[in-house]
C-alpha cells in the first residue's frame, strides 16, 4: 500500500485538531494522516516505507573485480531546484534530475521514438537488460540475531532471450561469496564481477557466450545485513511484556526496490517469476512467507529449515518473510485460513482485523469474480514499520496500531483507520499482486484502485459511517491540496531512477488516483465500473499492465471511450478552476489551471481537462453534461438554484460570484445541498481565498452562516478551513491570532455545550466524532467550560491507577488543553503537565496510547518542554518510524515552529544518518520542519540552508514545502488587511492597532 501517504493527510485534517499539517507524502494508502478515518492517527500510517540510498562498495568474489561509485554529478542540490534566490519571486518548479548510467550494458536506458520527436515515458529508465528473464528463484536464508547479518543462497532459473556473456542482477548491501552458472550440464564461474554502486547492480562476465533459447541457472552465495532501516530484510525490536528484555524479529519491506537487499534478483515489477523460499531459524521461532509450509526439517544445532510451497508468478517487491517469537489468532469464516500474528500477549487484539479480513476477502471474490489465489492469508503486526502496511501476497505486514484493535483504549477514528487499512491491503491482493503495473509510473493503478476499493467496501460493510461523505474532506481534499502546487506531478509520472520512486508514494498516486476512479465510477455507474474491473483482472491475471489496459476494459464494459476522457487526467499535472458567470438562465463556464500560489503562467495554462459538470438543480442531478473546451455555456430552467460538481464527484474547483456564493450558503441552510455539496462548497471557497480568486472575508462570512450545521463532515471542513487561516496567520501579531481563536470558539462552543463530552453506547460513530471535534475546537480555542472539564479529567487521570478517566476519543485533546494551560515554571524546569504526558507515553498500555501522548507532547509552548520534546524524538526511546510524531505537536504553534527549524539545522547530519535520503521519511521530516513558514524571507532562509546540500531523495518534498510557503506569503500579502478588518467589524478584534 502505503497506507499512505501522511500521504493521507487531507488539506485540513490536522489543523482542525489543533496540529498543523505539513505537505507530506500520502500514506495509506494508505496513506496517509485525517479526521474521520485517521484524524491525528493518520500520522501513524502516512509515512511510507523508506528505502536507503546510502550505498557502500561491496566486496566481491576473488576473481577480478571492480567497483563503479556514484559520480558527484548525481547530486541534486537546492540550486538545481531553485535557480534564483529572489525574496519576492522564485521558480518553485523542481527540475527533474536524470543521470545517465555509467554502463549501458548493465543498466539499459529504454527509449521509444514518438511522433514528431516526442519522447516516450520510458526514456531514460534505469532498468536491467532483457537478455535474461527470470522464471524461478530458489532462495534460502538464515538470519543471525547475534551480529544482525544473514547468509543467503539463491538459484535463479533464467530464460536466455539474447546471446550474451554478461548477466546483471540488482543488489544492495550484499557481499557476494560465490557465483556459478549451470549451463549445458556443466558449471562455470564468472571471469569478472563488477559492482555499480550508483545503479545497484552486480554484473557477472563469463568467458563464453550464453546462447539464446536455452534455460540456465545462476547460483549465488552471499551475505547481507539484517539492517535497522526498515527496508529489505531487516530487524525489528520490541520489549518482552513479562521480562522487559529487548527481543528481535526479522521481517521484510521490499517495495519499491529493496528486494535487492535480501537477495540478488531482477528487481523490477515487470520481471515476474515464481519463488520457493526456505528459512533456517531457531526451532522455537515462527517462520512465515508468502505461501504455506511445504515441509519442515531439522537443520541441526537447535535449528529448523522451513520450506514453503512455490508461489504464483509475482513481482519481487511482493516477496516477504518473517521470523520471530510470534503468537496468532485464526478465523475460519473464510474458505481459507486467515491468521493475525503479533508479539506474545498482543494477539488478543486481533479479533476486529480477523473479522474485517474474512468479510472483505469474501466480498472481493464476489465483486471481482476471481478467487483469491493463495492458500492462506497471514497478517502480521510489526513493531518497526515505516508505512501503514504492505500488501505482500499472502503475508501482509502492518504497523502495530494499524492492525491490532483494543476497544477499551482505541478511539473510533482508530477503529475506522484499521478497517480502511486492512481493506486497502486486501484489495491489493488482486489489484497490484494478481495484476501489476509494468513500471513505477503506473503506481497509481495499484494505490489509487486499492484506495477507492477500500472506501467502496467500507461503505458496504458500514453504511452508518457514511464514508463517501467523508471522502470529500479526506481523499478528495488531499488530492486537490497537493495537486494545487506547482511542484506536484502527473498521476502517471515518469520515473527513471530508484531515488525518484519513493517520492511518488504521495497524495497524487493515492488520493488523486482514487478520486479519478471515483469520478469514472460516477460517470459509468458503479456496477458498470466493477464489471470492467472484473474483465481487466481476468484478462491480465498474473501479468503486467499499463493504464491504457484499464481504460480499455472499462470502455468495453461501458461502450464509452474512457481513455479519451481520462488520459488528460492521468498524464497532465494539476486540475482546473471553473469560473462561473451568469446571464439570465445562461451559465457561462471557463476553465483555467488552479495554483495555490495564484501565479499561473500562460505556458502552464495550456491543458484543457475533460470536465464532468454534474449540474444540480431543484429537478435533480444531470450527469450528462461535460466539456473539454476552454469555455462552455449551458442553460438552466430556473437560475434561482443550481450548483456545479454535484456531490463533489469531479476534480475541479468552482469559482462563483459573491452573489451566487451567498445564495448557495442560503441553499445549504434550506436543505438543498447534500453533505458532500456543503463540505465541497466550503472547501472550494477556502482554496479560492488561498489563491486570490475570492477574498478571505467572503470565506469567513460563508463559514459564519453554518452555525446551525449538524454534519460532522461539514464541521470538519469548517474547522479545517479556519485551521488553514490560523496556520497562515501564525506569525502575525498575537491580537490577530487571538481574534481568530475567538471566532472559532464562538462557532464551536455552542455545539460542544449542546452535545456534551460524555459517550454512550447509543452514540453512533459520526456522533462520537462530532462530539470529539466540538470538544477539541472549543477547548483548544479557550472555551472555559470545556477547558475546566478537560483539566478535571487530566488531573484525576493516572495512566497506571486510573487510566480510563479520559475517554479514548478525547485523550489527545485533553493532553493538548492541559499543556496549553500549563502552570508556569522556571526556565530550567519542565512543566508538571508535560511531565505527566511524558509519563503517559512511558506507561501507555499499548502503542496507540503511547502514540497519542507522543503526538501531543510538543503542544507545550514552554521553552524547556519544546527543547526536551525535540531531543526526545531522537532518543533511543522513540523508534525511527516515530520520529515525526513529537514534531507534529511542536509545529502546532509559533514558538515551536521556530525552534523546530533551528533543531532541524543543528541535527541535519544526524537525521540524514537515521533517515537516509532514499527513505521517504526524511522528506516527511523536511516538510514538517519547513512548510510551517509563511513569508518569503523565511523561505529564503530555508533555501539558503539547502543551497549546497544534496537533496536527492527529498527534493520533491522540499519543493512542495516551498510552494506551500509561497502560497501563504501571497495570501497574507493580499488579504492580511482584509481579515483584520473583518475581525474588527465582527467584534473579534479591538479597533486599535495591534502590537507585536
């Protein structure tokens, strides 16, 4: 998956809960984090699995050996991204960096000539030669937990497609001991072995031609590192629940290109093969892989050799194995066994995931018309895991908090998050595993569909969750938020190098991809859409596809030309804003590209998107209207009420006149707009205020008209929009910031007082979420009654003796309110409230409780608390996978944001070491530490810091952060006075000059 991207942060998700949201890659799918399905918990799964890019020269076999190291020209520095450092106007469009490989034979650059000199998307790819195609791997691995290494032997059956003396395979951090080729009944050894560090390949050269048309076997003995980078074959640690002893397990994370850390292989998604895996481990440890066990033998010295049945054809990134002291629970509610594995004592929390998995597999088999093809389904909770989950075929791995559910301690958001992640990963068993994209620019085929399918199935299982209403403020908002930046990318983004792949596991691949599919499903009808998907899966089972293959299947199922309608959406960056003007009953529409920075250049406004208008009137919804021209005119019978983009099904913003916006605000109060329409109206108004199409005062007026709103989803959007304003005004005078808090308090306090903050069995999920949201927004903005209630809970609560005083739905908010109201102490002391939240982390009953404390710890504005929170994030007590969590609280306020940037600069080298650039987590941390700024001067300081640094691996995240800062700076320049005057006119700001 990537149970998303942080990847999965909607544009407003964190700000509505008092934490400011960075521009982060999506998570997860899965990614991924948001209010209804992830709320603050989204930060757990949003950061995608990293892939180390720190390369070392490997020792090779005794025969003549050379090593080619990376050229200094491979460095992507900040001045490559930003050619100038103007404080007022800057080019925020990152340059795509492509370095030609040093050995054409080892790393073939594919290129196809197009019409009139156009360049095919495959040009410049660094891929292996196709002289040899793998058909089967026989792999044996034996980890050593004493020195964190492993011994491996792999035999690769190869079909020879072209006569050659050279065989190249991908490897990383692997030492080759022996290499032999079995050919024509004899065994030969290479005369030389060359390693190219830059492109991560070993090339073996033999003294004779290997003739095309035959099958040979390449046998390699090697040693690898059981690393702590959460990539490849790696180690994960945990504390024994009884003894407190640190124990280890071995696990895997191969996607996208880290199977090469576990074994020499042809590490590309299009080179599918079968696998037979044997694991050698202590007899008392559990061994798992993609398939069920074929046999288990005594391996001597207290060890066993467990061999698993041969897999179906699959890509290398889906290979998986786990070795550790594990316990499991099993369900037989599906036709095949389903198990959830966890460290001892934690298996008791598997029931919810087991139930979801059994129901989901049954549902998907029926929906897809294709049986799940493996003999079992194992799901494993991994203590160290950088993504939300990974869809390994038959052996799905998860973050602990995204699989295990304790109804006593988990919030409703956590429950929904687990349901979404499990269903997302199970959708991948068909869409991604059975049928796989041919290369990484097709990632959206995997992630976009699994995201859409998880929502589709959740809607079937939990109709009371009203997930499609939530979708508008979640996935759709995340897509529009990131894609409104100049530094976004097309859904089908050309990918050339390994370092580029991790950066596209973001809201474009997940959220925009799924939003495109939602739009198509609306256009065709869900039944027809699923019919086309069914045909697509059956036709391409065990194979690889391109986007055009999906469009072809949907076209055949529907009789409509889907490819012509959708190609622009997947191949072009961005989306349009449709400006509406009226002449009687005639409505004139004009599309232009939308950018948050409000500075679209003519050459950036050439794309004309096919727009599905979705016209809503009092007569109903007309889905038949579409246009792909610059301008279009339509006519309505009654212009008194209409709305474009009914139920927010399509990817565009609508720019109405101020008069029409007021009418729509009234229509919302009159019950003419659906929840999706109301949330979408607010979302569009907020985005258009950000970019200067409308005044922020108009947005504030619109929000003020929703005081009687009853929908959680709409209130979530309101809170998010106010949160975005507050984040942009973070460095403005205190009086203005206090006035914005008072405005939000006046909106939310009546709702909080009306609903209360007691939870009963009669409360459905949406009621619980609305109570939580109202309590949060009222309390963190200073409502005396809510603050008093929160402090009473906090003061009577103790994580050991009285842990359940605070309801799980309120836990984080109560911590935040307590830290906001911490009693003053000396400069060299921590506040008592901070100490107590730290105590909550130390004594948390499970990972979920610990993570809530960790996320809110930085909320305190006391300098000592801020400094110690930041220091704690790099301590041995915080896993590398969780470094970002304390930062999320620190960046929620001005004082913390400034200190966070100083901390980042001081600890940059350490962060690079802990989170190497190839790992997407570093890009997320860079975003968190830089995107909070709101002025050109602050952006210049960031750019100056990175000017001479290698930003390869996180250059896209950095560019997106700078884009975000530029957008906020422009917004403030345009509307700072406008907002001030509105606050004065409405009694929130005294009519006097504010002081800094």
